[in-house]
C-alpha cells in the first residue's frame, strides 16, 4: 500500500521550496496589505455574537493554533508529485486572494478584551508569537482555518481511515483554537472552513487529481499511486472519481469478458452472438468488484506487480470462467436442446388454477416492488427489466450516468430476488391475500 508519508527526493524539495517562497510572498502582500489598509480606515464591521464574549481564554490551545505550520511542513512528504504540489499551492493562492477580498469588504476588529499576562502562564511566549503573526484586523474569513482545512482535505484521500480521522480531528482542534485563544470569532471560523472546501473542489480537484487529467486526456494510463487515490476517493463517495473509475474499468472488463467468451465459441449454439452476454456478464463483474464494501477491489495492491486494469481483467476472466463452469450463467447452455422423445411428447397443459396462481404471483411481486421502490427506482425497473432497453437507451431515457445505471441494475436485481425469496417462503398465504 502506498505510504502516507515518504521521502520525495531532493529535486522535489527544491521545486517545493521555490513554489513555497512565491506563495509566501503572495501571502505577505495580501495579508499584510489588507491589514495596513484597514488600519487607515475608520469603518469597523462587527463579526461577533454577544454570547462569544463569554468564551474563556485557553492559552494552552495556542499549541494547536501554531500546528498549522506543521501541516505546511508535511505537504511535500504527502504530495510527492509536482502536479499535486503545484495544485495545492494554486489552491492556497486562491484562498488567500478570496480572504483578502473578505478582509477588505468586512474591516473588523476583535471584540475580546486583551489577555492579562498573568492569565497566559507558561504559554505567554508562544501566545505572543501567534498574536504577532496574526496581525490586528484580518478576521473574516479566518485564513488560518482556511489554510489548515485545505491541507487536510488534500491530504486525507491519500491516508488510511485511521489517519484521516486523526487529520480531521487535528484541523477541528486547530479551528477551535482560533476562538479559544481569542484570535478569531465563530463566524470567521465558519467562513474560513467553507472557503477552503469550496476552493479544494473548484481548484485542487481540477488541477491536482490524477483522474481529472485522465478524463481530459481520454483516460491515459495512471501511475499506481494515482490509481490508488482514484479508488479511495471513488469508494469514499466522490462521484467524479466514481465516474472516472467506471469509465477506466468498463472497456477493460468488456474486452476481457468478450475475449474469454470468444475463446470458447465452440460452445456457442446456433451461431449465437455475444454482445448481450458481454453486457450482462460485465455487470456481474462490476457487482463482484463492489460487493461487500468493494472487498475485491480493495484487495488490489500495486506492489504485487499487477496494474489495476490487469488485476480487474483477471477478476473478469475468473468470473466468466466460474459462470461457464457452473452453468448458472452459461450463455451457451441457455440455448434449448431436446431429445427426439422430448420433441414428440405432448406438453402438459396448464389448468386454470395454475395460470391464475402464476399471474397472481407475478402481480403480487410487481405490487411489492412498486411499494418498496422510489418513483425513480420503479421507472428504472420498468426500463431495464420490463421494456428490456439497452444501457444507452436507459441512460437517454433517465438522464442518469452509466455508473448510476449500473448501480441501479444491481440494486433492482437484489430487491427482486429478495422479494421472490420472501414470497416463496409463504406462497399459500401470498396467494390467499
């Protein structure tokens, strides 16, 4: 598994140093300039709530307040490619610019009373350093909080679940520290946090994420570290990442499924085509990859030597072979074949009771499905399983993306299978009702 922190090499550190110096100069220009301008303005906009003035001063929280600089120092050891580090610098530069506009639009001053030296205790030296760095008037939004949240939001997708919890707890304490050390008000913290999230989504996600570049460049191959980030973000619910992952894997799965089926074309009865079988089996491969919290997909480790496309292709091949061997989903075995005796035998006629029971069973199943599904779910069930439209036709009719239709197809199958199982357990009761 790709480590969260690793040595990036001196060449990367020199590149980092140059970009960091440029961004520091931009920060000093904006932050210092806005504070100087506000000092010469008479207008002051209150940005605090009266209840905040009862918040106690906690000098020890200065440690968390100053920990922002540790996040800065971690950046080159977490973001070990030029693209990623350049993207986070651009993101911070945009955050600084937006904050500068806020400082100019809302010239404010702290409403907290200056602390007494006796109240600071052993934290006096560190507190005064933080106070000097914070200047006087730049309050809304809190640039301190914004820059901390940017770092954590960018670092988190590269970390394990435990490290992500630590990172977000850290930045939450940092944000709380800005208020508990009386350097900012609550509104400053909230606006700083929201500014950071907005800039990560609009700047970093466009410049720094490997899959956004892959989408623009027709999914050119990504290195293993970028691929691991793509998977992690997709499984964490990032829709852009999930779309990119499905787009990356779909041609791989379809090609491997088709190749495996065609290698056994001698089993094909009556010259039957494979296009529909490829689509259906590809859905099953996706289901196998994402089933049980994506256990199979999470098991991919680049250190073992297989790229993600090769790993998924191997999973697809094994899945198809498993279906063919078991006969459960063997498409060739679905071709009917009969002995001469069977062809000559008269088919038993269904009596009125069997016909009525079958129709009632189907009607009950559809009623149960309609009750349990949302309006969108029922419409997709009709398109996919009643009208039997193709994937492209369902996408056009519903306006959903390919990965959304894939997910709905699997979900609807499971729902129908579950209801059939429930109904088969109490057939008599179901028919009588």
